């Protein structure tokens, strides 16, 4: 972007074979411009009003992803990690999630404090994580550097801390275990730091409204409020970990408002909470994200998990479109970052210890070593590669309903505009910014990122 009068163009399109392809730049012209034919699409970019600040983009380190990666030669492992974490040649992922204790995308149930009635956590250890999970995170760190922020989420406390005595199929935290469980988070953070993995944020519980057949634990909104107010928040502060971001809910958008309201309306609980995490598995409900921001503008909303359910879906074009549509809609409603689920899986959509097979942006066939970069990988790249940490959303006004758009100004003043066309229409495009205009087009079933440098003062 050295030429201040040009716009770089990066495109992924179904019909052309373009995948994060760099195209010839567009040129600015002074004054208004009109497309050569209808239907016209015009985007007006206005930096006079800014909105939320971006924390980053990324995916999830899971035991399943780590074990799948390990099955392949070092050169292939390095290729995949570069594709995600290299800030120049890859997506530059800088905000990622991992699991405390096991999750469904582990090889089985396990806990770091698995001795029954070990209330003092004397036998706490991360031995299982050191086998597969932490080496993968370390390899990603070597590419991303200190920019990589890590969020940790529990799917279940140890079985002995639960009312059911099982990690799977829901159940609740035993009242007499609340203090120990709160200190468990602190111990996890301390042990991760010793191993070289600073934890930036915590979610209290993955999907607390579901008793799933895999690792899960149920909380009502009031139980989550009381736990963070009376146990987790004080424990983090007592351990000198007040800077760790505490994220509530960590579940679907549909119940977001009613789940955070009891927590945010309690000043003693709210003081410990940075924001809320959202997933996409129960409808869109994008307006609920906007409503939470409108009611509590001081609290952040972060997308913490999403994937295509029901198997691997290799080669399906709609995967990428689902991701891009959700990312744009969430960003336009004040979401501060977007975290995908498993970074990679095998060609069955696993491994998963309860058969909850899903897709991932990168699939590997163990028998052949073939790596498939799904459309979801390319579509996510149109955001992660061009919207930098610290970027602020700006106004992007469109003349057509057929496309979905968002725009950000990066810390260096450069602008990134993403245009998603999920239709079969080829749409001429006019970009307008600061009294200038440029002509381009949006092919059918495509996503395009336009970038240009800051105007000279």
C-alpha cells in the first residue's frame, strides 16, 4: 500500500478459482463516479465516527487438533501453522482459545485435579496438556510471538467436584467445591504462565445452559453471577490475577441478553467481568448483541466459538459464506473479536470422544497426508489478515441489500473494507471516501477486501 492513490484488492470467489488472490489495484479519482452499468452498488466510507476497538481473530487449540497435527511430517505441520499464525504469509491469528480439562474434542475425559476430595489442589498438574496441546500452542507462539493472546475455557470441573460425579452429561458444581474450583482457575493460570503461556482471559463455563453428552456443567444466570461475585473474582484478585479478563455466558446469542442481565445489574459481580462470549449454534439473533452493547456499553462482546456442525463437509462453498456473514454481522454490532473452533481436524471431522464430529477450516487426511484448506479458511482470512488489533470500526454505508459489508481503520490509519456477495449477481461497485471514488466489481459468490493507506495530513 505504498501508493497513496491506489487500493489493494484481495478476493476469494467461487467461479474464478481465486483464493485470497491479490488482484490489480484500483485507482482513486477525485469527485463522484458512477458505475458503467446497473445495478449499482455504492459504499460510502466515513471515518468521522469510530466504534469498537478490535482485540483480534483466531481459532481454538484442542487436543484433537494437536493430535491430528502431530500425525504429519514436520514440514507439513509448519505449513499449517504458518497459514494460521504467520503475520505476513498467513492469517496472523492473535486471539485464540483452549480448554481447561477435557472437552469433546479431546481423546477422552481428563482433569488437572483428578484426585477425589483434593480441595487444596495438592495434586494439580498439566501433565496431559503437556503431551499434545501445549506443544502445539508453543509452535504457534513461535510464529505469532507475544501478540498471541490466549483465552481458557472449562467444559467441566473434575468429576468429583460435580453433583453427578461425571464430567459428561451436565450436572452442576457442588456448593462445597466452589472455592476450590475458583482456585483451580488461578492454579491453571499460574501453571500455564510457568510453562510460557500467559492466559489473557477466562470464560467461566463453556455453554452453561446445556447438559451435553460430552464434558459439560450447568449454571443458571444467577449461579454464574454468584460464582463470579463470591468465588472466582475474589480468588483472581487474591492471586494477583486481576488483569485476567473474565468472560461470562460463552454460549449462543439467543439467550445473551437475559443471561448477562442478572450479572451486569449486580455491581458486586459486574466489577469482575470484562464481557460476554457468544456462539452461533441456535439461530442468528444478531440484534441481541447490539442490545447488550446498547444497555451496557462498557462491557465487551466477543465471539468465542463457532463451527459447521454435523461432520467435516469437505469442499462445501457455503462454509465460508456462513463464517463471513456471521463475522460481518457480529462486528457491525460491536463484537470486539472472533474466534473459530478447532484449528484443524481429520477428514472425519474428529477425533471427538463422543462422536460429535464437526468441520474445521483445515482438514487433514491421515492416510495420505493431504491437507484441505476449506472455504472457511479463506473467508476468515479476509478479516484476520487485514483488520489489525487496535483497529476501530468506521461507517460503511451501502446502497444495496444484496451485499454485506464492514469497514475498519487500522492503528496506522489504513482502511480495510470487506464486501461479501452471497448472490449469483455480478455487481459493479463504487467505493467513496474523503471526496474520492473508485470503480470495481463484486463477482457472484465472492468476498473481497479493499485496503488503502491513510490520507496524508
